[in-house]
């Protein structure tokens, strides 16, 4: 962006720029987190099911500790508390799911807030710019249309900047929410699998 535009935008434009940097940092951190937690849950369940049926506790523990993902941590919680009854296991796993979802939702409220605030700041910058235009208009006589046009153009810069930050953040936020919903469904499905295995297999391993 032309540095002269930044000067025209004033302090409000700098604040919007700061919001864009924070938004970018949050998005990158979330995407990296999602990438680290990607796992083949079906394969994990099949291997764990075999270990449980074989009463191979060492193999089951090795499987659930094989990676640091939400699915692995959920399965690890089940294996380490396998001796409890089925209802207690379901309650324990429900608590673990809530803890995992809290991790997945981290930063999303901040993104939503930034997406709402950025355009409002842009509008604020434009209003302040318009106030400056009319404040310095020559008193009396007819206003110079070229002067007005140039002033309005400069005042609108912050509105454009605010929307330029808000629109992509809103789209990315919607995508991240969708990923969280998918993960919640996966964890709940895994919980049902573990409770079913407990019902079918008794106290093994």
C-alpha cells in the first residue's frame, strides 16, 4: 500500500493494521494446531479394538500414546480408566471431549470480535475524516468541489481498510468453526465406540 494512504488514514488506520496482524497470527496458529491434530481416527479405532479384544493392555497403551492429538488423548483417557463402569467411563470421556473442544475453540471468539470491530473502526475513521473536511472548509462562500472530493476520498480509506480486514477474517472464521464442528462429531463418535467396546468387552484389557 502507498505510504501516503497510511498517512491519510491517520491513527485509526494504524489500529486497523494492528488488528490485521493479530488476526493473521491467530489464523496461522489455529491452522497449525488443526494440522497437528489431524489423524486417521478410523485406523486408530480398528487397531485399538483389536488390542482390546486381545486383552493386550501394553499394545492399547502404545496405540493411544502414539501421537499427541485429540483423538489419541480421548482414547488414552479411556484406556487408563478402563476399570470403571460404563456410565462412569462415558462421563469421564464427556469431560475429556469438552476439554479437547476448548482447545479447538481457542482464539475463535477473538477472531469473531476482530471481524466485528474492524469495519466499525473503519467507519469511525471515515466519520472523523469527514469532520475534519467540514471543519477546515472556508467559512462563507461556496465550497471547492475538488477539495471536497479529495477529502472524502481520503476519509473513505479507513472504511476500505476495515472491510478488507473483516471480510477474509469472517470467511476464515466460518471455516474454522466448521472444522471444530467436524472434530466434535468425530470425538463424540469415538466416545460411542469406546463405550460400546466397554459394554461388549467387560473390563478388558
